[in-house]
């Protein structure tokens, strides 16, 4: 008989998140510990975290986290960055040696500001400028990967179990108002450092449990708008879809959710609110190639909030709980109880029902 760990577990992967609506800072230690009871959902081939509000001293700069294969690649990339950005500060990302995290690449962070002259000559706003620079590095610079590019936030990921990844990156020494986490059980794509979750672009980060059967259609559509899927996993496309819908197209979070996890046509036809029904029809007609099919539960992190979402059939587990000003989300209630033993209002959102939590204005 095969033992657990020797067979494919398509319902594997673990996600977790916590946010303080008051903008209160929380150590990364709690979200790291939350992944421990979900250990068996991973297989050691990927773990990662995203923290928001963790760089207050550089809050107005873009924090670029990069993996490099070697020193020459780092020098080449730094020379490229200097052509487009003012590099205010750069350093190796501090890590803690552990026997469970091995074969690490060079891991650096650069705090940068786009050069005004470049913005003017390219006629781009800051966010589009940074997004294009990240895409250029990931597609044209072999051995260099931008895996985080937002302001006052950062992603930390590796090949390993998430609780070990958290220790490796010293997340207990960081404080943020929001954290997301992921333990990976890759089923169709390789386990490697760049392929671990979260996947990010600018301040958007996505952790995902499940797999995307519509990946090819989604990828072909989104790559028409300058996005390039280079990280060898289906989840990457979700991040770019959400960036396109929210930042580029200007949709609300709820509208974006109604695109990627759209109600069935039969459900729309039965919607009693005619105005809402027309809006849902419009979204389905406008963005048919961005409907994500297959089982998934995701958490989108962004500056000032998070959004959790299931596929419309709710084929993956997702639990939500609350306590005081904090909201907790995880694949299992056990993870929430680690973060807050007295969590209340435990609930299981319906398929396609977005859970959106925002920090109160001015709190961070």
C-alpha cells in the first residue's frame, strides 16, 4: 500500500491570510506558525509569504525582490536597473541558514524610484513603467527573476515547506498589517524557487490552491496585453488577470471576481435585480477568455486589503474567521485557531462569493 506523500493529492496546497482592519502591525511569526497544521497539504516543493506594511522606512519606493543564478547576472541586472531607476538602497535579503532549505539562489532586494526622465520619454505612469521593467527582466535576462515589485510590501518564497521558508527568511523579524501564505503541492508544473507562491506584480500578490484547466485560453488572452507567463506554473496568470482587470481596466474587486469566477448564465437569468443581472451579462460578454475554470481557492493581497475567492462550484476549501479587528482566512479552521484560538464567526463562503476586507483609511 502506498503511504501518504507517495501519491498525487490534487486537493493539496494550503493557503492562509490575516489582516488587521485597524492597520495594526503583526509579526510574520503568526502566519508562519499557521501553516504548521496544514503541513501535509504541501510536499516541500514550495512555500511562501507576502507581507504588507513591512518596509515603512522605504514606503514610497518600489521594493524589488530578485533571485539571481550568479554574481554576473546580478551585476548585469543592477546595470539595467540603473538605466531606469534611482536605486536608493540595495542589499542581500537576510536569511537564516537551515538544513531544510537548500540550493538557494542569490536573493537580493532593491528599493528604487523610477527616473522621471524615463517616465517622460516613455510616456508611462509609474506602475505601468515598473510592471514593464519586471516583465523585461523575467523574459529577457536569463538567470534573473523579479518575484516581488510593490511598494511597502514584499514576497518571500522558496523550495521547502512553508514553516521552514518562514524561518529561513526570518519573518519573525518583520511586522505588517496583512500577511498571506502558501504551502505548495505541485501537480502539473515543476517545484522550483520562482514557481513557489505567492505570485506578484506591483502590490498584487496571489496564493492559490487548485489548478486551472482554462490556463491556455487565459494565458493567450492576457499575453496580448504585454504580460508574459515565464514562471512555469498556472497560478502566475491569475495575478496578471487581476492586475489587468483592476489596475488597467478599472474594475472593482467585486467586478473582477465576477469575471474570473463568473456566475453561470442560468444563475444570471434568475437574478431578481435586473440592473445587477445586466452588469453580470456585460462582464461575461466583455471578458469571456478571463473566466478561470477548474478548482481553486485564492487570496489576493493588495495595498490596504485582501480578497478571498473560491471557484463558482467551490471545489476547494476556504474558511473565514474573525476576532476583534482581525480577519483570518485559511484552507482549514485549524490554521485560523493557531493564529487566534478564540476566533469567532467561522464561515465557509459560497462558490464565487468574494470576501473583501480593507484596512480603514489612513490606518497604515
